[in-house]
């Protein structure tokens, strides 16, 4: 009888453990499903969690992981907006994320870890032919809209019609609507004079400056088609409200465009030779031009960013300033090249183009690119 009771007790214990594991599994599956629903609502492609020795405590809370569980190796967990999540774990801690749904990729050497993390870039940053076609349409529209915005400034100045940065921003947004484009409630930058020296300045209905004759104007314009899966185009042009452009503005533009063109030349040579290059290397080439001209401290941003369904995408950035981006630049991805010189209280010059990487070649989209500051009153 005692033996029967013992067997029954053990059986109940096993059943209780199985029930607990099932409940935990359901709890984690529900949490991941909720995260995927939130990602789709926010129009985000996915969420990458990365941890090393509890460096990301929020990951443990969000993913419902035990914060006291032993973890001595790096792990990552990628949740796509749609589809199966991916666990990346070290060989000696393969069970680390077993409670989370998804497939497992195991690494031993750091090179394998980096290779697995590049899977995220492959799925998040690589474009389909349809996306490339939508980018081409968007970049052609943006090129035209920028020229129309400069012409509208010229028209208003000649008509002695008071106009502001905000007015021209709204003009551009209306052109987006007319062309079936959107910037996802993130309006373009229209910045004059000292405002252009702040890389992320943007006018609002309550904070803006007048645009007058003799002003320097920077237009940073990004948008995509209102189509499912559409990807962005992103361009920055500069102009001067006059018949001619002052020598100092032209000189700074020449340095900036030289940095832009040096990066493109490096990319064309390396990609053409099918050499493996990283985002940080391209940043070094562009930044070096500006540093040698004596303006290194005024180049306060990275050289470029990945472009995808969000204007700042999830592929390799052209960056060795904010982070040393060691991700390889891979085919069928796109990124901006946008060096700048930002002189506080004076003006800032940025020249931005988009570069698409094909199979052994690159394409600078949105032709023709800017080669000199636009004398707006000549339009």
C-alpha cells in the first residue's frame, strides 16, 4: 500500500511539473504573440533582444525570463513581426532560451555569432525587386518635389509673399499627398541659416523662421509610396535665396560633396571587386575628407544610415562615429551617404544621396545628384 501511495505521489509530482511547463510555455507563447501584434501595429519589422551578463535587464522582464538564471555567454533573440522567432545561444548554454518559442542557432566562436546576427540584416534589410522599383519611384518623386520646393520659395520671394520654413514644409507634405507618398507622420526638414547647423532641426507650426532673400536653405526630404512593403528614399539638397551663391557657402559645399563622392568611389571600387566591406570603413573614407579639410569637429553625425520600410532601416549603417558598425554591406540593401559640416550660429551643409548595392555593383539613385548649391532666384 505504501509503495502504491509513493508511486501515486511521484506520478502526481511529474504531472504537476508537466503542467507547470505547459503553463510556462503557453505564457511565453502568448507574450511573443502579443509582441508580434504590437510590432505590426507600429509597422515595425521586428525586435532584436541581445544580452551579455544581464546587460539588458528589460529583456528578462519583457520576455518573462528568470532574471536570476545563470548566464555567462552572449545570447540574442529575434522576434519578427510575422513568422518564427530565432534564438541565438552559445554551445555551452544551448538551453538558455528553451522556454521561448522559435528555432535555435548555436555558435561557439565569435565569428559564428556575428554570422548568425547577420541573419537579421538579411531578413530585415534585403529588398525584393518590387521594393527596389518602389524606391526608384519614390526617389524620382522626391527629386522633383525638392526642385518644386525651391521654385516655390523663388515665387514667394519675387511676389514679396511672407513665407516660413513651416510653409515650405507643408508645401512638400502636400506634394507627398499628391504623389501618393507618406513620411509616416515624420515631416521633412526645412532649415535656414543657423537652423541648418542643427542636423535634426525641424520646423513646427509654433517654431520656425522666415525665409528671406539672402538666406541659405537646407531641404532634407524622405518619403515612400503608400504601398504595402514600400521602402523609403531620402535626399538632402541645399540652396541660396539669391542670383548667385556666396563663396564661403560654395567652398563648404565643395568639401562636403567631395566627402560624399569619395565614399561612393570607394564603394564602387570595393563592391565592383567583390571585396567584403563594413559600414564603418565607408564612414572612415568620407570622414577623412572632412577631417583633412580641418572640419572634423563639425562633422557631428555618422555618414549614413540603412534605408528600408523605415527611413532608418535595420541593415548596416555607414558609421564609425556613434558606433563602429562592423556589419558587412550585403547585396540588395540600401543606405544613405550624407556627410555634413555643421557650424553653430552660422550654417550647416549636408549633401545626401541613396546608394543601392546590387550584385557586384552599386547604384546611386535619384539622379541627377546635387553638384553645386542651387541659386534659388535663378529658377
